């Protein structure tokens, strides 16, 4: 193959899968969808190596020393933003949290102009949360080859690091995905976490993925992906190994999709009694924020089967893994 043909093939591959370089290595993390199983496993294995950093007296590693990480959160966040900041600092990066409300974006500066100006300040890695689906992809197509982009949640599209930390949590407690029944319960229609979880579970060979919710909150195309759709909690929880609860995303809803939050809790809220339909050793997860008494009862949140707080903690190790991997690969 000529140099020109190789160049065109490389450009086509980059457009088709912008997360990977010509060698198939991760240079941006934009979505779990399309990631090879080997890369997902690499991230989880690397995170497992970083998990012990929490137990060390000195919690810093030099892997990103001299690198600048810019956190650009155009939407509110507690867990994601905080764990990204902790992860970057534990890798010895210089971290800048941009205050969007006080930035030039609030004066009408375009997203790409904001990125161009921050790139001129020697940014090496952008962590981006944005209300518009596709915003991190747009940024990744316009940054310099040495700059990396991590999607911290874009619109209703994807939340890849949350999906990966959910996979890490499941693997930590259950090990073998090929034997698992996983139920994702709630407002799947508006959930970028659910999308990332579904792609992650499929990639890792989960035996059965169930989506559970009212018809108004479940996308109509899931069955085509091999997902089992259930419209009652009783069916969805039967003999499940893992239960992932989702909050109602009222801020993304238009129109009356539910009669009331009380009616929703009656039908789809997870209580200790309803959880008994799952396996006795089933684990309960939630990406947060939790709305107690709406999608989940406090007795479940604080109960013996809940792994919600460990799930949050695992986010540090997973985000350390993602940043260290992408920063170590060239475009």
C-alpha cells in the first residue's frame, strides 16, 4: 500500500473511531460504545492496580507530573467532578477547574473558541461535561494531536467513566459477567449512564441485560440490541444478580411522562420487599444522585446489599486509569 493510501486509510479509521489512534490505542474516551473488549479490560485491570493507592500513606503517583488537566463542567456535578479532580491530583497533574458561570462562555464565547484559548494555555487533557450530546466528540475532532479529551457526560448520549466504574464494581463483587443477570431500573430513556452500562455489559459478555421501567421511560429500540425489556419490577428483578437503580431525570423530561413520583415509587421504587425477588446475594448500585423515596427506599440504600458508596470510591481508581492510559498514547 502506498503512503497516500495508508494516510487515507488512517484518516478514515480516525473518523470511524476517533477514540483510538492508528495503533488501536485509546487517545480519547468519548463513549463505551465501540470500545474493543481488550481496551475495556485494560482500563479495569489498570484501575485495580490503582485501587490500593487509597491505602498508602502517600497517595500520589508521578504518571501525569507536568501535565495540565482542565475540568470543564457545563452541567452541575458532585461525584464525577470531585473524583476526576482527586484522580488527576493523585497522578500528580496540575488541575484547573473552570468556573463556567464566570467564564467567557457565559458571554457568548463558542465552545470551540473556549477550547482553543485553553489549549493555548498548554492544556494536555480536557475532562468535559456538557448538556449537548456530542460536545466532547466535537472537541476531540478539533484539539491538537497531543491533547486528550474525556467525556464526563454529554446530554442523553453517554457517560463512559460512570459506565466503566459500574463495570469495575460489578467485576469486583461478581467476577464472571458470563453468568450474570443485570437489571437496570428506572428512567432509561433520559439516562446516559444506562446507555454506557448497556454497552459495557454487552462488551464484557453479560449473560442477560434487562431494562426495567414504565413504557414512557424505556427506549423502543433496546430489544434490537439484545436487551430484555420488562415493564414490571417483579419480572425485571426475578433472580437478578445485580440491580442498577436510576433516578428520574425530571430536568430532561418534556411533558407528563409519569402520573406522579408517588405512583412511580409504588410501581418501580426499590424496597426491601421487592428486592427479595432478586438473588439473595444480589448487589444494588446507583450512579447518584439518589432520590430516596422516589426510585429507592432508604432501607435499601443503607442495607447490606447496597454497594453504592464503594461504587463512588471505585470512581477514583477508574478515572485514574483512564487518564493515565489516554495521556500515555499519542494520536
